[in-house]
C-alpha cells in the first residue's frame, strides 16, 4: 500500500509564520509542509476580531482543499481569536501558537510575573492572559501592544539604534513591573530577538512560540497517518504576487525555498464559499 | 426640479486618504463626500501592482454603485498603478493624487531637483518620475521608499525623537543631492509634516498633494450636475469593523464624523463581480 502523503498545513497573515515553519522543518524533517501566507491582506494585527476570523476561516478552507492532515495557525493574532471556531469547523486537528507559548512561559517563569508583547489584536484579545491563568491562576501578566515591531522586522532593521529605541519605549511598562519572562507574542518578533534582549537584559527569559508549537504539533501527529517520507517537498502559496516573498522568506526561514504558487484573494474567498 | 444629490466618491486603502477629504470639505463646502476606506485589506503600500489594481477596481465598483459623480483615488499607491485602468472602466471622471502633486512640485522647485517619499509600491512604480518628466524633462528626481512612516503616523508618534531618527535615515539620500522640494507621496505623511520639516530644514518645500488634488477636482466638477447643497451629509464606509476608525479618523480629519457604515471585504468583491 502506498504511503499517503498528506502535508502539515500552516497559515499566517504573511511571512512571520515562517519562523514556525523553520522550527517544523528542523524538528520534523520527514514531514511535508504546505504553507499559505495571506500576503494580499496582511497584516492581521491591527484588524478587528471579525475580519481576522473571516480570513482565518477562508485560509483554513484553502488548506483543507489541499488535503492537509492538520492545520497550524502560525499567527498570534489569528490564534488569539479563531482557534475555537476553526476547531468546530475542521475534521483535522488545529493548533495555534498561544497555548504552547503560554505553557512554555509558565514553565520558564520563577517570579510568576510574565510579560507579553504582540500586535494590537493579540493584546486586545487577552488570549495570553486567559491561557496563562488557565495554567496557574497566580501568574501576573503585563501585556504591551508593539505594532511598530512588525514593519521594523520586515524592513530588516534588526541591528539599529532606532529599533532598540522603539523597543525600549514599548517594553517600559513590562520592565518596570518587573517581569522575568517575556512571550514574543508575534511570529515576527524572533527576528528582533537580539535587539529585544539588548533592551530587556540577560536575566529576562524570552519565549519564542515556534519551538513550543512544534512540540505540541509533534505530540498530535500520528506517524502512521502518512508523511512526506525521506525527501519531503515543501510548498509555499501566497495571495499576493510573490515578487518580494521569496527574498523575505529567506530572512525568516534561513534556507532557500522552491517556486512559490499564487492564489488570488478572490480565489481564497471562493474556497470558503464553495465549501 | 429637485437638485440631484450625487456625492464625490473618495477611496483609500485605509484612513490616510482622509487628509484629502479634509481639504475637500474645506475647499468645496457644499459638496457631499462618500468616503470608502478599505481597512480590512490595508495597507496597499507593500503589495504588488496586480493586487492593488484589483482592490482599486473593486473599491471603485462600490463607489459607482452608490452613484458618485466622480472618483477621487486618495491613495498614492493606488493612484500610481490604477488610474489608467479605472479611467477606462468608469463613465465618471477619475482623479488621482500623483498628477496634481507632481504639478505642484514642478511649480515649487527652483533648483529643478525634487525628492519623492512614499510607500514601496509608489516608489517602485516610478509614477512621480513619469509625471514630473512629462511636465519638464530637465527635472531631476530622487525617490525614497519610507514604509515605516505609515505605522509611525498611525501610532500617533508625531512628535518623538525616534520618529525624527527614522525620517533622518530615510531622507539621507534626498538631502545629500540636495533637493529643494519634497513631495509627501503618501496620504499619511502630512500627519508627520512637522517632524519631516525638522529633519529637512526650513528651506525645503514640502508638497502635500491634498490641496493640489482638491484644486484639480474643483476644475472638473460641473456645478450644474448637482451637489450636496447647503448642508451636505458626508458618509464614511470601511471594510473592517470600524471600532478604531472613528478615533483615528479624527486625527486625520480634524473634526468628528457621523456613524460609520461597514461593508465586508466579501461584499466589496461582490460589487465588482456583479458589475
């Protein structure tokens, strides 16, 4: 009997989710990944819960149409508002980045005082607070929306004074508490990890969700259900014309990617409507 | 015979275009404005020509469905790629912000050396260079993409050192030429005018397209074709849930706005498909 090849489906508003894909490729090297980046409609961070939920349902419909064996929501904003709805709609497992990240932070903290940085949407949702308090009600959480860090990461301004100045401005309330652990609650932020560390100092633990999410993913994958085998072929799809995607993807992924497929935003909506 | 009330249609990717609306309300106080901000899919600046063109056609279809008497593309990125296609499709006049802005800059320069700052999409299009050279082939143009200025304006960080530092980084190549005139080639940038002036110095003329675009609009409006009359009612429509739109709109518009209508991104596409 031929091994059924069903990829792990991953979506993000754009390219930040590739930091999660990088971890999956490293930790689960036999698995095949199908990544969808909604680059025509990015970013999700400043948009409303309703709109992010709609886009997330559409993106998931597209992944399901390609017969993925599970759906990884590699976007904090989408994870913070869409996971319950996606789980209700899907007959494959759905994993977000919030719960694994919160669990890793609860593990890392000694003082019980945890900071969360993310987009406006993620912070407004209170998703990390809820996930952390579900683990341990005594944990104290300080959250700060850091919308400028996304374009700074996309500009590639990872080692500039101005980037550290912006981070200092945003981290002020967290460092004043003080917190001993900070969750990098946006998939773009690992790109700025050195700058964040320079501001936060060496004693503060920085939790990057990618590793924790990949560990959660590993635990739900049934090896018998099929995988990419020895030489998995990963596939990257975006909703905007991918002329800059390839170059930016290498910053996040740290390796070259093959040919990028494009489906237009109209087609993404169509998958959802025709479902 | 009753006066036919047909509004001036204005669209932008988000809220920046309200700097143009502000000028229209001031200069053409009897006209009624219907503004559409595509807040669910903003920003257009980093997206491809093809995607920005598609969204612009959809937005225009929506405005036409509301019987506007003309279409003002109050977005530099959309103006830089979509004007010819929109003019071919529309039976009402279409005005962008590029041509009026270029004409105002050609008028303002003494040295013939003009700078343009805008989004990646606007700068990549070469639209300002083309418009300026069509006016005077001897004009020299230096353009710089300034993607971080959009989120800085949206954060309201108009009077911070970090904003001036980012502007200094971006304006470096323009001030080295030097240029004697800078076109603020993004509708967000007038919000940062003081910070840009602080970096550029008092001798450099800053051209804000809103006034020039409104003058161009005035010249094509036929008063007989109908207007809002003495007490025009302006109407604001957005594609995302408008919970932050109202507060941000006041920063750009400098006055309170009435109730904001929402049409979903799916509805925007529907207007175009059913046209």
